[in-house]
C-alpha cells in the first residue's frame, strides 16, 4: 500500500471523476505533499447496528451513514438482535431492512445457536448464502461439543466461526478489568482468564475440525500468546482487536459509562502485548465493535451502564494520531489492518481489485465531539481528544457515499 491507491496515475484519473477540477488539483498537490492519501475503503467485521429490535440505539440507516463518513464501504453487523437471525425467516427480516435502508455494503452474521442461547445449533445451512459468517456475539458459546458441531457444519459450508470468547463463570459478575483501577476504586473486576481460556479451548477445536476460526475483540496478553502459538502450529485462525484496547489502559478509566465495554480496557501490559501482536501479524485486523446505546443506558456510571461504546467515526483518526503519528506502526500497516486483511479473510474483493476507495486529509487537527457524530450513539472514551485524519471522499462501486470539503 502506498500514498496512492495502487500507486498509479490511472487511480488518480479515476478519482478525478468524483471531484471538481479545482478539487482535483488540490488533491493531486496534497497527495504528493503528504496531506492526503487515497486508500481502499475500510472494512469493519464487527459492528452492532441494532435493527431489528433495538432501533432506539441505532438503525441500519444511521449506522451506515456513520460508517460511510468514517471511510468504510463494508460492515458486518452482529446477530444479537430481536429476533436473532438464527433462521432464514429471521434473517430475512434483517436483510429486508438492509436492502431498503443501507447506504453501504452490509453483510450480516448468522447466529451459531438458536436465540444465541447456546443450546441448539441454528439453521446454518439455510442462512449460509446470505451471511458473512456465524457468531453468537455478545455471549460466549461454552459448550465444547456444541462448538465442535458448529465448526464441522460451518467448515462444510466454507464459512468462518467468529467467536465472542467469554466464560461467564470466570467473569464472576465483573464489569471492568480486574486490575489496579478496580482495586483502587472498589469495582468488581473481569479476569483475563475469562477471555483467553475459551479462546484456548476453541483453538484446539478449530485445529481438530479444520474449521476457519476468527476471534472477536481480543484484549489480553494471554489471548495474543495462545493465538500466536496456534498460528505457529498451522491452525486456520485469525483475530481482531479494537482501537480502545490499543491506546488506553485501565488507569485511563473514569467513573463514566463511556469507558465501559466488553471485554474491558485492560492493563498497560496487555496493551503493549496487543501492539506487539499487531506488529508480528498475530493480530490480523482492527474492528471497532461499534456498539451504540441510548444516553440513559450509558449514564449510570461504570458499574451500572450498558456495555458498549461507539467506534466507527473515531477509529482511523485515533489510530492514525496515536499509533502512526507516534511511530508505533506505519500508515501502510494501519491500512492493511483496516482494509486489506479483513477483505482477504472474509473473501471480499481484494484491495488491489476493489473499486471502493476513500480519500483522507491527514494534517488538520480537530477535537472529537460526540455531538457531531452521525451514529445515534454518543458514548466514546475519546471525547475531547485532539486528532488528525478526516475522510473527505468515500466511493463505493462508482457511487459517492460520503463527501466533505476538500
């Protein structure tokens, strides 16, 4: 990846179709001066758009508007909905809303189990043609025999199992990381073991069945270690982390619901292990786990607020400012993590072949203001942060889905 999409004049010629001649002159000069970049539009493999069932939190329309503004052309919404997409009938309800309201590519997940209750395998075969993969996100599937059956059936369908790994018994009622902040402020902590132990179990099952396996939102150093070891053994496994785990640690927490999500923000040691996982390829991609809630649901402090924060409109600016500008990873690596690798793992058009592209302005600094978001959600730990990186044009299949001032 380079400053220009495929680094060819042909790409710039294509860009010229979507801007005025004067804008094109500014872009061309700005690209070669390092002020602008042209990249394949991003792919987020983990979002929550809340429809059907919870439209007061988010809708397909508001979620895709936020994603388009944030440089994404494709997103994959999780199935913790009402009804849960666990059958063709229930999935069709979600697909109908997507067809009518989505402003970008939206490829939903199908649930692994009926109602995401972890008791009976859902209709994987019936849903397979219309879903990106299968997941029981929001809960952990902790029955190894059921997970093995799901993996065998998913493998036969050439679909991934995408796992939210969490053992509720090991979580033991915790709601933030079981670390220094929890001890200092009297909060009940979530152990790291509640995440990495289920991952370790699933990786063995993936190795046994040969199923393609992807781990959601890893947050602990042990998770990085077990996934690294499994990859070294040749297990067909990938994983994601999220921006907040890469730039915050538990001592950055405040007594505010905008710092509460699941899994929680962990220790500085965990954060540094995640960075190393990015660098050595253990962590394949960055997803946002965009999870909007109502203002009332997020106004109850760390203990009682709903778990989840919004992330689409802050992802690239925060990561560019805190990781690329500070020399932690390269810009090329960040684009790989947000666009190239997700496309490869989820069998989308490769970055070098896609027609989707976004142009980012990189120099002007601004302050993150949740009241400016297009998502319905406002809860973000990055409120007030000064960042750089603003998407000025996003094109999907020769159609402008977002344009800002150039």
